[in-house]
C-alpha cells in the first residue's frame, strides 16, 4: 500500500485527480448489496469509474511531475488554480455520466445535477420519488465529497511541492496542523466523525439508515439534496429538525473552530470573531422573521421554530426546508436573500461572501466612521480574532475583502439580469434563484425545475461553480491555462 501511495505521489497532479474521481464514482456501488434489484445500474457507475481510473493511471505513468521550469512564470495562486479548476470541471463531467448511462436524465439535466452536487448547492431538476436508491446515494455522496474538495482528498494520501498552493487555491485558508497533509487528515477525521454521530442520531429518532446517511452527508456539506419530495418536512419530527440544525451549523463552521470544540478549548473558541457574529446574527434575525410569520397567522412557538430553521438552512447555504419559503412574507424573503449572500464561515463547506468577510466589512465601515468623528491625530490598531489568534485589520485585509465582495456582487448582478432574460421572470424572482445558485444554497422559488430551459440552467451552473470556488480561482485558472498554452507555444517556436 505504501509503495502504491509513493507511486501515485510521484505522478502528475492531473493524473492523481482523474484517478481519485474514478475511485469516488465506485462508491455508490456499495448500495447494490442492500438493493439487489438495482444491479442493472452497475455499469452506469462502473464504466465511467474504470475509464477514469485507467486514464488516471496512464497520465500518472507517462506524465510524471512536470519540470519546475514550467512554473517559473507562475505565481503560487496560478500554480494551484489550474489543477483545482481542472479537477472540478472533470469531476462534474464524470459525475454526470452515470445519470445519462442509467437513463435517468438528459445530458443538460445530468450536468446540472452533477454541478449542484459537487458544489454542495442542492438545486435540483430531478424527481427524487422516481430516482433509484443508488442515484439518490450518488447525489448525496457527491455533495459530501464536494464539501471536502478534490484537492483536500488528494492531500490526505499524498503531498508534494505544490501542496500549499493547491490547498489554498481550493479555499482552505487555515492550517490546523504543522503541515498540509496532517491538516487534511485532521479535517477528514472531524468530518467523518460528525458523519457517524449524525447518522446515529437520525436513526434513533426514526429515519431509515439509508435516509440517515444521505441526509447527514448533505447536512454536513451544507448541500441540501434529500431523498424526500418535501425535504425535512416529510418527517414531521421536531427532533429530526433539531439534529439537522445542529449538523448544518457544524458544516458551516470553520474546521479550525471545530477542532477547538473537539479539544474543548471553549474560551479560545468563543473569542473567534466570525463565530460570535454568527450567533449575534441568529439572535437578531430569528425574532424578526418569527414575528413576520406570526402576522401570517402562525402561532408564536411555531413561527419561531420555522424562523430558526429557515435562517439556519439559508445562511449555512444548505437549502433544506420545512415549508415553502417562497410563500413567506416579502420582508422574511428579503432577509433570506441577505443571508444567502452572506453565507457561512471561511474554511467551511458553506458558500456566500462568508461571515468573516461580512463581519470585517461592517468593522471597517465602523472604523471609518469613528475615524471621521475622532481627533485627527488619534491612531488605534484594530484587530479581530481567528483560529490562530489576534489578527490585525491591515491594508492588505481591507483590499482583499473589498476586492472579493465587489467581484461577488458584480457576478450576482450580471447573473440575475441574465436569468431575467432567459426566463422572462421578475428581477426579484431571478435574484432569489441566482443568489441561491451563487451562494451554493439550493433554496428555490420554483424557477428551477425539470422544465426550466437549458440557458437558465447553464447560467445557474456557472453561478454554482463560481460560488463554490470563490470566483477568483476560476478566472485565475482560465487565465493561467491560456498563459501556459502561450508559454508552451513560445518555447516550441524558440526551438524551431
């Protein structure tokens, strides 16, 4: 086994990624012994899985690690962005193939379901009441793996000189351990530990084992695919809803903060700024939305309960539902859109602008106001708390936060306008749907369904991928691919 890992570790990063995706496509086959009447779908997964494994082995064998000189012109982000973008695009294409071979969906719908799965969004064009169990598991498993990320799973087994740039490029800002490999292994253990706990709790309170596994995978990855037509509402169980809230909060919390929780370092945990901001946001918005629901004739406890679940499933970007959110009062829907834009913690499985960036935007705005009201000579160092401890709010932090936020909002505006063109719907409806896609939330107002036209689905697919990879990496990856091609061509011309 060690020799195999060493051989894979010496292979080209693209070969390793193709090989990994092929292995992941085999996992749904473990469902077959429990549902033997679905043996007819074995080839739907075996064919793309074995093909991908074969291609990965060939690439690893004949294209060993590229020469370092090829990367002289690239920055650290550029070196990591292209493999990350390749992994996600290849994974999406491979994940769609079983739906097509199995006759469950057409190509466009299969791609949409795959994008929604790997990016942990949860928007769907599938009728879950008609999908075989193996495909229901495939959807949830894609989300579970998408929450970790392809690069994270590769680094669990092998490292390499590019480990740090790849790790950061996929959106993992914190190192929990001294090196990347140990950090990846720690995150993997935490993630799977919560999977076991969540599954057991669901089973205790009445879910079937299959449903419990699928819902825990989707909740922890803040994804939202479900095996039931009415999502969590199908169970009509307060304990199941409470467990779901807990799992969604865990999934949307930075892995570094979860490690502190596992070690019971509660004082250090409480000092983390974005965690306190998240709690404050829940305390503020839950009663506001709850009282608006009371105005619709709902009782006090029921309205508060529905408000809490709706807010948690929205800002964690999970997308589970206990009722039709499109039927909520416009005030409450407006808050849902705001929370979809904000999203969960940096370094978690959630999407959106992220809590930390939103917190810093508000802090920077407040600092600017205080500066204008204070004596001109007064200078005060401003800080916030991360997993690593006190961190200064310096110029580079301000530039990064504002740069990403402006880029995110521009993509949101463009995507919203495009959806209004392709669907002929109102701006409000288009904004709700595209915000859900870009924030990898998965809540729909009904715009996304099996009858939605292909143009709208492709716009939403682009939004989901941009949101999961935090926009910048996608553009840097495309630029790097073009620049690398030009670099290679110029080298050939010089030789000639």
